C-alpha cells in the first residue's frame, strides 16, 4: 500500500464514525510497516478513544519504526482522552503523515511540532481536500464557536415561500418530507421560531427516515408566546430546549431564560452546549434574520413545480452569493444544495 492509498483508507475509516462523533471531528488512522498494514482505527464517539489510539492498539510492537497516516493532526492536549502525540512518540513510530492540521486553538500545529521535536518525520497535506471536506462542520464550529447552520426552505418555481403572510402553505410532498426527516437525523439540533410552533404545531421529530436518531428541538420564543400545550413541549419524542426571556415552568423542557435573546447569543450558547450542527426549519422572518446576520453556512432549497403568484412572499434579499454544490430530484421537487461563497 503506497502513501496515498494508506491515507485514502484512513479517510474511509474516518467516515465510519459519521453522525456519531459530534461535537468531535471524524478521524481515521492507518499504520503501515514495510508497506504492510499493521494497524488501523477510527474515532467513533466523542469522549471515547481517538483514532490513533485504536490503531496503535492493533499495531502493538509493530508500530516501532512504522509509518502513520492520520486524517487530522494528532492532539497534543489532555481533553477527555490523553494526548495522541505522546502515545505515538512512546510507540516509537518513524514517520507521521497528517492530511490536515487541527484548527482547534488547543492544538493548531502544536501536535505536529511536538512530534518533530521528538525526532519523528512529519509530512503535512496528503489528501488534504478530502480531509477538510469530511470535517467542514467541525472546522467551522471549533474556529467560530458557533454551530454550523444549514437553512432549509421550500419554494415554488416563482421563488415564493408562502401564499400569504401568517399562514403556511404546504409546498412540497411526501418524498421531500422523508428527505427532511433524514436531514433532521444527521444534525445535533433543529431550530424553529415561535411563529412556526404557533402556526404549525409541528413535532419536529425524525419519523420517516431509517435512522432512529432524534435531534434536540430548539425553540426560540423570546416573549413566551408558544402555548404550553404545544406538541414539542409535551410529546416526549425528543429533547426540547427553550430559549426565552420569560421564566416558564414546562416540565421536561430545558428552559434557558436569557436577557439577551439575540441570535448570536443563542447560537453561542448552543455551541457551548456542544451543538455542532444545527438544522434551521424557519419561517420567512426567522430565515431572513439568519441570512441577514450571516449565520447560514449551507442552504437547502426544495423547488416545487407550483406557481404561487405575485402576491406571495419571497425570501430575503442578500448581496452575498451562494455556490451550488449539488442538485437532485426528490419526488416531484428539485433539491438544490448551496454553500456560502
Ligand atoms: C486526535 N484524534 O481521533 C480526534 C481528535 O475531548 P477529547 O479528548 O476527545 O478531544 C477532542 C479534541 O481532539 C477535538 O476538539 C479535536 O480537536 C481533537 N480530535 N484528535 O488526535 C482523534 N477525534
Ligand atoms: Zn488525540
């Protein structure tokens, strides 16, 4: 196995932790000796062993003089687990290939430096694009201390989101609903505003996808408008977190009573609580605020083959451009995925 093949293998291993490691990154590690694989591992869950430790366990004595291929810079800090660089030094590996440095301020190059100081050869940048792509959300979260936000909207072909203000128009059908439930399952939390809960009384659970993961439901309700009888407060199908400035006594709902109900403050609090990925299912007003304040990293638009006419509402205006990253047909709708430029 050559260097590139070994790193590709490590990248594939990293992906085995998909949707399980948040708020930690996906990391894979392969150890070879005389071009033979002697160890491999992945980070599978936040708080549990790092990829390098799992790979070293398999390699045992064969790690001595070996090449190590790791998709993210080995850590040099003591977090919930010990520093991987010390384990690699102790195992007396010869050469560490790092696909990309860890932007975590606690590490940020110090892992690579420590290995070099210990006399280990370090090469950085093999398969770097692939390594960055699998941890896009982690990189954003760890640098900005904010969740990576995906905003979802359904629109008509004339770009409208609602036939009339104050009511909800069902724009897309069952197939899109299934896709949305899957999207819910791969995020740490879903966020909605009080208007959405008051008008739709949604469950916001994942019921239609094959995964049984339920994200935390986050409700932003500064003025305490949402009735206590709302499904999200009562159905016990998933956790609900409420952000409000008014004290409320809702059993089973984690209530954050905060004076500053600005979006930035709420997003910062969510990040501090370990929410790395946030799926925003907002109505028009909330979507506009997210866009205007530039908290959206990814936007998913479902276009339904309908015309809602000139009286209908359209989305916010925004000078920034998005980049189309994917297009797909889902049932009768077209799904467009975009990231911020
Ligand atoms: C590695 N290998 O497999 C992972 C790393 O709380 P801890 O101890 O798990 O540390 C979490 C931080 O460690 C995380 O934010 C990221 O910077 C790094 N993750 N590092 O050497 C791994 N998962
Ligand atoms: Zn580590």
